[in-house]
């Protein structure tokens, strides 16, 4: 089994901390807490380095707030020093773990994303349906309260199997245990949505499921984006028999539950809702909720950059009429 070889001392150098600061700074330079930290940058980075070196570092409490994006979400924001530590770990660990992940995991990975995931979905649908000459069935699943359900001890055990250095594991454990999901403070579960490290850690966690799907169940047409995944087949009964195996593995191995209202088997010809679009054999249309969110966001911010972003998004589907409406209204 391939393991992460870098040592803790190599990670926490002042040079790496300064690089992590520069990475963190992108898009945040005008924030008041960032300006305050940057006012005594070298002192703050040196103090962070010393606390990491002698292992007195302890993650600070989070600032909590809610957003609607598009549904209500709990966001937990760490202080600047901790977020620099997050970037330090992420920058060093991501390149290794990205080589461990399966090809068809598309969330929070360089060169992946929703557009690549949608193109892969289309490609799979064409292969399964033999270029739309056969019926293509899709098992679509969503995990209930995903971030809030990540079990700390299971996650740390997975990390122990991949990382040799005990001090790196100590720092990761410090960050993992700095948070507990608000709905159950008596259990060591949950990762905060606001942490950069959480993006990597949930992929490491779900990689166990990805490997089960690919290596044990030998499923060829499988795509995952965060807690949302699909399996395509020309055999509905095969997917029906597969569902209990998927559910049992998630429950027993990762202590995760499928969302009872978001599990279904549909045909491509009837339209499959995946990654913000409803997919049909020869076209895709924007999901109604995504459309409402887009207009709400543009009403709040119709600057050129925001408008260009949404116009770009609409180009990935059959949405010419909708794109014309957006340009006419906000351009």
C-alpha cells in the first residue's frame, strides 16, 4: 500500500508556512482579520511555527454563522492562524492523496469539478445505452447530513493507514477533533464546512466507499461528487440488488446513511437530476432550483464577473433562451 512519506519536520518549516500564507491570502487580502494578522505577519508565522514544532499548537474555537446556498447551511470559520495551518496541510497532503483517489471522483479536485462530472455522465449514458438505442437506468443516491456525520475515529484510522509520521497524524487529529457537529455534541462526529482541510478529508473518507465500488463490486459506470453519486446500468434489477450492498457498506464501515428521500432509480429518457442539471439522452436543462438560485444571486450581485460566471455555466447545457434572458436583464 502506497503511503505518504514526507516527515513532519519537512512540513512545518517557516518557508512552507509563508507559502501557505500566500495561498491562503488569495481573495482575502481585504478582510479585517487577515489585515490584522498580516500586520505582524512574521511574528505570527514564527509563533505558529514554534507552536507546531514543540507541539503546543491547539486549534482555536470557530466563528459560527448560517448561509443559504441554496439550502440553509451551517458554516464554521476558523481564525486566520488556524486557516494557515489548514493550507499548510492541504498543500502538502493533496498531491499524494489525489493519486490515491479513483478517476471518477469529481469534487474538490484539480482538473475535475461539476462540468467534467457532467461530461463523464453523458459519456457513460451513451455507452450504457449503446448510443441511445437501449434503455439506460441510473441509481442516484445522496448521503444524509454528510459533513455532520463523518466519524472522527474512523477518519483517523483511515489516515493512519496512509500516513506514517505520527506527528502529522497528531496535527490532523488536532484539527479533526477541533469540531463536533452541532446536532450532537456528545459524539466525535462532523467536519466543518468552512475548513479547506475538510474538502480533502471528506474525499479521503469517501475514497473507502469509492474503492469498495470499484474493486469489490467491480462497478464500471460510477461517478461521485461529494455526497452525491450515480451508478449507470442497462439492467434495473441489477441496480435494485446493488442498493442494499451500498447502504450496508456505508452504514457499517463509515457510519453514513443514505438520504431516504434522495435515493431513486430512473431512466435517462425520463430525465436524471445530477450536478445541478437534469440530463436527458440528447440534452440537459438547468435544474429549477439552480435557476432560482442564479436569478437570486444576480439580483444581489450583477457585476460583470458574476454575470460572466453564470453565462459560462449556462453554456454547458441547452439553455440558450435562458442565457438570452439573463444577458438581456443584467448586461
